[in-house]
């Protein structure tokens, strides 16, 4: 058996060695000579240690009889970060264009409200309740800066034409009209961005601090958990229970150092000014928004029916003092305070509407001979104007006394039915900055309160 196989192998090798390419080509007379030119001049060499030949370079024929070598495909590494940012931006703007209706059914809200909701949701995602005084995480910080830049850039095409002086190359000047952001955007948007940067810088400064935060623990019978409030008579159980969801600030046994305390007080003063600036911008933007007809149709016919008997009596008294009126009112909860604010605001608009209507009637009746009617219209118009001014003054005093008061019914109507994209960006951006400044201020107050209690305990010992 072994001899037969060896003989067969030798015969096959002799046949392979005797094979000639030229002989094979010469015997094929029916093939064209150009067909033989399409093959490479040399055959691939075989590796003695492998059963497969060396990879061949593929040659594709093209027009003209030449060949184009095709290099092996090398997959390019995609820039995942840039692609993800682009895809995310596409998703955000697609949602805005569809009015938050991703189904495409045409049931979305107007673009102004969609942008306002997008800014509000972004703020809630990045900052949340701001439980601690600490720097933002790098991912959240980059997310806030990147997506706020996208949302604010929507206001770039909102411009107005203003005259500007241009100089000729050879001397002389001429006046042309140039574009500039609309007046409210030109003034308020850079200011809000500055407030945003100041708050982020302030949070970045709370790294490597002397204080830290722990869980509040549980309230047990007879006191608070010992590792939180042991030996601190100035911190009561009620104060710990008041904000049970927030972590509790911890300071050194002898309190914060003098430098840290001064820095906290400086941050508190700066945050207070930032909060006031954000409130002022937000109030200005809301006052410039058009009052929707839906709100006007929902008002009652008289201011007295809207205010109620007692509040109407205080407002129409001969000696009117807004602070005294607020002292008389029973505002035990935020809901009650907001309800009173809504009633006062509604009454102010009712009287303002009556004043404008009676002034119009007075103008129409001015050319007639009915002097008594005109005199009565003038008296009614003056009274309506006086009551409207008193109601607006009382509402401002109420908002100053309760700075954390939520939006009134009119504010929500304005935001919901607003059609101006620029005003929507200014209102929502200033509103979230107002909320962020208020939360930073509250966390600083909590920390200083704990430090005061700790220093009092240390001094007593």
C-alpha cells in the first residue's frame, strides 16, 4: 500500500512540473490575445509552512486597458463625541420644531413654549434641588453650557436695524443701517449670561471646603440622632424635620475658620444681588408680554367680587398702607398667599380695563352737550385708576415680602400663550437663574446657621 501511494505522488509531481503556461496558452487559439494581458505576469508564490498562498493584490480592469489597484479597506475610527453631539443637537431641535410632539401628529405646542419648557427641563436635569454647596459634575457642567448655547442661539436671527456711521477709505463718513439684536435681547441676554457665569464660578469655589454633608438621620423619641445634633442646643428637632430630604451640613467642632466664614458671607451678599437682578429681569420681561385674551375673559366683572369683602374694604379705605394691609391678611401657607396675589392681580386688571374704557367713553362724549354724563365718567375713571394703582402697589409689596412666591395665574397664562421666541428665552433663562440663586442662598443660610450654633456650643463649653 505504501509503495503504491508513493508512486502515485511521484507521477502527480512529474505532471505538475511538466505543465507549461505557454503551452496552455498556445493551444487556446480561440481566445483573444487581449484576454491574456489581463492576468498578472507572475503567479503567486506558495509558503512552505502554510496551505494557503500569499494574499494577492486585486487588479480591476478599467477603460483603456489599464489597471487600478484597490487598497485593502481600513475602517476609519469615527469621532464618537462629535457625532454624539451632532445627533443630540438634531434631536433637541427636532423636538422644538415639532412642538414636543415627537409623534409628528401636529399636536405640539408653539415654538416659544417649547423653548421655555426645554430650558426649564434642562435646568431641572442639571441642578435639581441643589442639595449641597459643591461644584457641578463635569458631565453636568458641560451639558448645561453646551445645550444652553444651542437654545440661546435660536435668538440670533431676532435683530433690528439701527443707523451706523461708516467711514470711506479716502475720508468722510456716511450713514448705513446695520443689524443688531433686538433691544430687549441686546440688553438682558448678556446680563443673564453674566449671572449664569457668576453662579457657576461660585459653586466651583466650594471645593476642598471645611464643611461636608451627611444624611439627616431619623428623629427618635426624645431627640435627634446623636451624631448630628448631640450637644447643640441651638438646633432643634423641628428645624431638622423642616427640610428632612436635604443632607445636613457638618462643620468642625469649633466652627468654621474666619476666612471661610468671611467668604461665605461674601458669597451670600453676591448671591442676594444676583437674585435681585434675575427677579428684576424676569419681572420686566413678563410685564412686556402681551396679556392673553383667555385671561381677560376669565376675569369677573367687578373688582369687589374678585377681592372679597374684607380685602376690598382694606383697599378702598381712606388711609391706605400696603404693609398694614399685609399684616391684617392671614397668609399662613404658600397656597393662601398665592391665592391672595392672584385675586389682587385680577382686580388690578379689572380696574385698569374699566379706566381705559371710561376714558374712551369720555373722549367720545366730549363733543356732546351732556356735561353731567361726562362729569360722571371722569369721576368713575379717576376712581378706577386709583384702585388699580393701589392694587398694583399692594401686589408689589406682597412679592417683596414673599420673594420665593411662585408664579401667579397671569404669569402662567403669559408664558403659555406667548408667541415671541425672544421673550420666551429671556423669561425662562432669567427664571431658572432666579431659582438657582435662591437655592444657593438657602444652602449658604443653612450652613451659616449650623456654624453659629456650633460656635455658641463651643463658647459655652
